[in-house]
C-alpha cells in the first residue's frame, strides 16, 4: 500500500470514528440464559466512574483493531524491527531516529504557534536550524546539548488548548491507541507536513515517500517498548486504555 | 616515562577490583528496609556478572491438545517455555517462576543465564498462577499445592520429550523462586514416586512457608498502606502513575508491567508506605488475573456469569473491576477450598490448609539431602517463627542472609555463589 493509500485509510478510520462517536455499543450485556456470578459488579464495585471505565463508545471496533495490531505486530512489525536492529548498529539507529525527529520539528513549530507558545516556537526554529546544519541534516542533535530541548507539540494538544474534549478512546489499525481528538489532529499534522513541510520535498516521488513512511514507522515502533501480552493480564486492553486516558488528561506527551 | 606511569596506573585500576573481589568479603547489601530491598534492583556493580547473550530458543507445549480454548483468550495457543542449551553433555535444570511470572520475565532470564554460566542446560517454566499456564496447562483450579505440582510435572515431561533430541543430558536438577520454590518442593516430592527425573539437586529460593499466610500478608500491604484506606485507592494510584509519567521522560514510555513500576519507583523519593502499597498492588493484580482466568476456564459462576459466554470482543471492564476487588484469600475460601472439600470426601478444612504449607512436606524436606534453601531473615512473605522452622528443617543445607527482603539479593554474588556451589556439589556435606 502506498503512503497516500495509508493516509487515506487512516482518514477513513478517523472520520468513521467521529461519525460513530455518538452511538454506544451498550457496554454491559445481560444474558438471560446464564446465572449471575457470586461476586458481582453491583455488590463489589462502588458507584462513580472508575479509572478503568474510560469512554469507549467504539469498543467493538477498537477491540477488532487491537486484535489486528496484535497479529500485525507479531508477524510483521516486530520481525521488521528485529531485522532493523540486527542490520543497523545502535549508532546508526540513533542517527536515523534523530533525522526523523528533525523532520518532525515542522509539526512542533506549527503547533507551538497555534498554541501561542512563542518561546517553544523559537526554540524549535533554533533546533531545526542547528541540527540541520551543524547536526548534518538532523542526523545528530547538538541543539539538545546546547540547551535547546525538544518541544513536543501536536495538533491533538492544540485542539485540547482550544477546548476540544478528548472524545472516545480509539484504537487505530497499525498506529495503536489514541483518542478521536488526537487522531484528527494527527491526520491534519501529517497532511500539513506532507503538503508544505520538509516531507513535501519527496512527496512527488512514490518510492521515496514509501521508503520514508516505512522506515519512520519501523523507527517509531523500535522506540516504543510495549510488547503485546507483557502484562500477563487478561485485562491488557483495559489497562492500556486506562493508561492512555490518564496520560492524555495530564498533558504528558507520549 | 609518563607513558609507562600511565600504563602502570591503568593496570592497577584494572587489577584493583579483582583484588577486592578475591579477598574474603563480608555480605554487604545496600538496602536495610525489606520493602525497599524487595523493590529496588541491586546496582549493577554489586550484581553477579552474567553473559549478555546465551544460546537459547523458545518452544511451545500443548499438554491438553483437545482443549477448547475460550474465545476471550484468543491470543492463547499452547504454553511457551525457554530452553538455554550447552553444546556438550550437561545436567538439565528446570526453573519455575514466581507468582504471576512467565518464563521470560527479567528475573527468569537472569536465573537462566546464571545456571547456564554454571554449566547447565536450562528450561524456564511459567508459573502455574500465570494466565498462560492456567489456560493451557492447568488440570483444575490453580493454587493447590498438589494439583499445581502435577500440572508442572506434566509440563516438564512434555518439554523434555520435545527437546531431548537436541541436547545431551547427564542428569536433572530443579529450582524455583518464591511461589516457584514452593512448587519445586512439591514437584520434588512427586518425583520420588514418579521417578521420571530423579532430581539430583533441588534449590528453593525464598519460598513461603504457609502459602495462605504469605498471600494474606502481601494483600495486607496494599490495604494497610494506601494513604486514607482503600476508598482512596484510585486517588493514590492516579497520583503515583502521574508521578511515574513525569519520571518516564527519562525512562521512555510508561508501561503497566511490574518491572516498569519498580523501575519508576527507583527514581522517585521512596516513601516506605508507597513502596509497600506498590508490592501489595502488584500482588493483587497478579491474583486478579488468576481469579478471572481460573473462573472462565472452570465454567464461571464466581466473577463471571455461568456459563461465561465471552467472546474476543466482549467488554471486560466490569469483570476486571470485580477481579481487582477480589483477594487471593477470597478465591481460596469461596472457590478453591470448597471444590477440594467436595472432590475429596473426608478431607478436613484444616488438613487442606496444612497441605498449602511446606510443613506438609516437613519430614521429607528434613531427610532429603539433595534439597537446599536460600532465604532472607527480613523476607516480607515470612511470618514470625518461619525462619527458625526452616533452619530446623534444612539445617546446614539452608543459607539465610540477614537482609535482602523478598528476592532483592538474588543476584548478589554471594547469594548466586551459594546457589551455584550447591547445585554443582557432588554430595552435600553436612
């Protein structure tokens, strides 16, 4: 699938999510043919909303994506990451991660401006200039050593700044857990970056575009330590969802 | 001149640590608080040196090939074990993980490397209390000393038959830590009747004496140490996680694994009650995983409806909350004990409780030279009098360290050294 195709798929998924956002799939089902358990929710769990109970009106879809991602991870993504780690020395992996981050500064800049964080915007410009020149096309990151720390800002945060609620929890195929607001933000961020950002340079060239998208995806997966089933819990989906929602509320970048 | 001085200094600096190591040392352990000792990892310069990589591979066994795995466990397909192999004839040691831990948990990987380095083939086994084991390999409700031993024995036979063509084995040994050590004692006892392996050495690392007393103590750590009581649990938990999120900028993204929780705590100013509550929470989460999985696998009626009818996309949040509000003791009283009392007419409740303790094997453990013990005086899973009891049973085959908490000192060179020496010794000298 081409990078454009992928982008279109995500667009469809996100739009679908927003449209379906109003519906509910009725979380607790009553089964008339079975006996209720000895220890029941009503008797043991106090009223009020618990941390585990996150707005998840797309749960059916989300669990489907979660399952898809589990197999995608196991059969394709992780083997690719292992290959990447095996072939490239750690040193080269670090340089590539830096280069992708440098391209990503474009999104940090636009969102800093949209959030009126002028200092962040200034730092981001400084970082991009220093790392693109002294850091040779972003392969090294001298800016951090000079005290210019990376300012991670995305459109999800910008939308939150303007008062958009997080919306339902959303698990996207391949990309993983997020919420509807951040997914819309990510979609627009990606679109903006590929239209006018540095990635526009190679957006006309399909091969370069796929190579860029593919390698940056593998690099991203390589940097996320999460592995399916490492919690050893049958409630891994619930635990991840809770963590995602708590981190989102606190504004901690992921 | 300058160059030769530098060379001498370099040589000295290289030689110095070895000289220090070679000198007889007294046991030094940096954490005197047993809760901190349990949670904090040893600084790497105090840990025994282990190889980075060893030859190993994973393989999967299917003890019940006809078993219909419920759809809610769609990701389960057999029980995975790890084999680390020598390229020459060597003894094979089975290692059993502790409560809720899998064959590839970080502690199991370290033990695997330690035993490999000591010259053993190693097969690492997931704990019978872990979800993967319960779904694929439990013959009944997990948590019963005799039942778990039978399940483990079945897995060991299968695992060995699957890999025996690839390695040359000169004999068998067995080890386990925490609940895995408790399991190992019962497996060793079972092997005396079944005689498939005839274990030459069995090593118990920090086992509980009474399982029920230990799990009660662990659960109390949570209940008694959450500031403001369990009604305030979510406030405390959220706060703790957010603090961890702040430190996670240095550590990488937040995960919900015990290793991560422990790791994050190392970077926070440790408050003893927080650390204790965290140990309790980690135990409660493991126990919730067991309760839910065991109930689904045994037809439901306890925390899920009977029959369960759960699919791959069923929402589990409600069941998760009920399970997290269920203690292991509740599971024992409501499900495990009644099921055994019903299956074995004539079995008294007290006799069942006694069976859930190492005391049940007291005479066997006392008279069997091949079984050794490592423990700590300040281990938080022991009750008053347990250390004296263990000393009385194991005598000179026991090595009790003054500090280390629960398993905190497992890879301390002196602890690891005792383990390796015990396993390698031809005869135990009393």
